[in-house]
């Protein structure tokens, strides 16, 4: 029987999907690609393949998982296998530079960004933001890696030349225009099958750790004197969300053969939308979903079952 093959490097982020596949009685197999081999003379198994490879794999000790995944996906695609979030999705996952260029090509506004390799080059790039706050981030990131806010060139210089500088895994640091949200939140739009599922509002008042996975979530805020304050969840699914930017996002995904993604944007004080991340290894927050009655992993499992049915009609 043909299966759904899940390409990944993090069991903790994949278990939620596996539970949903079990509920729907969908046959599957997981390929954990921290290490492995690819025999180019062999033919891949039949089925469909879904990649959940993450740009932040190196933070879990899986430095070369994306490179191995790229080799596996190339092998699968060469043999005509259906790969969901295939080679192009992985290219965008591991490079924000590639993401921004693709978004701009579709008329989606991104923050002014300069990519720099080398500490002196980072400092030179920052000179173009003179008098304005700016942030640094890693080109190959995820989990808010390397995100620092600076209000001065000297502050950046102290950081870059000091002991706390975070060297990006691919050597490329981004210096980026800081977009301030008047209400300290960003919006993450979730897509399954290339179509919009829901938008989640993410509170950024406590920093830049924006991963919606339950393992990444910080606790709710509490009153400093010990009395519980009104609930202030970090993640809230927005009901009746309607932004015209969704149509452009869906076109970006379609043109890059991306079926599953979370795309993040922020609004400035004038209401202008700036898009700054395409996450092709998207996760969902269980508390937010339970409150809204919407479940991303369930929609994903249904989508995978439908895709498998197209190559395996006996599955019901």
C-alpha cells in the first residue's frame, strides 16, 4: 500500500501530525533526516512525500539535515514522485533573502533589507539606516534566530564586535528596517493545500520568539503581586479575518509549488503591511486552536489523505 512519507528532523513538531493521520487512518512513514544515505541507483517507494524540513534544524544539533533533505527531494522529484513542499519550498525555507525577492516579485511589500557576510560588512550596511531603528536577523533562521533591535550604530558595533554576537549558520546576517506595530503584535497566516486556513495574532510585547508550536510558547502574563491577571494569550486566531494580501500570498505559494506554509506580516502605524517571513515548516498552537475551534494539523492530515487518495484510490 502506498503511504504518506514525512520528511523531517524534529519528532516533537511531527508528532501532532502523526496523531491526526492515525485518527484518519492514513498510512504513513516518517523519514528523520538528521543523518542518512541516498542511493541514487535505487527507485523511491510509491506514495506521496511531505517535507517538514526546518531552517532551524542546526539549533537541535541537526546541522546538515536541510542539505540531506535537498538531496532526498531531488532524488524523489527526479523519479516523478509527488513531493509536497518540495525543492523550491526548501530553498525558500533556508533563505530569507530568497523569500524577500520572491515576495517583492509578486508585489508584496517587505522591509528594507541588506544582506551582509562579515562583521565589517554588517557595520557598513547599518550606516544606511542612520537615525532609524533597525534589526538584525539570520538569513537561515527560524525561531527568531539572531533577531536584535538597535537604536544606534554604536549599539550594533558593540554587539557585533563583542562576545555575544550570534554567528549565522550560513554566514549571512540581515540588517533590516524596524517596523513598529502600534499594538505590539504580528499576524501569521496559515495555508494548507495552498489555500488560506486562518490568521493568528501573535503578541510581541515580550520579544521575538514567534514560533507557534506549543514547545515554543511562553506562559501567559500574571500580575506581579501574585493575583492572576485577565488572560492574555500569546496566540489568538482571528475570526472573520479579511485582508486582500491573502490573494497575493496564495499566488506566491502557487508559483513556488508550496502547499503548506505560514506567512507573517506586521502593520505599521499607517496600516501599511510589511511581510517578512515565509515558513514552510509551519506549526500550530493548540490553545489558540481550541479557543477558535480550528485545527491546522487536522486540515493538513485531511489534505494529505486527499493527495494520497489520488495515487492510491483504495484508501477510504
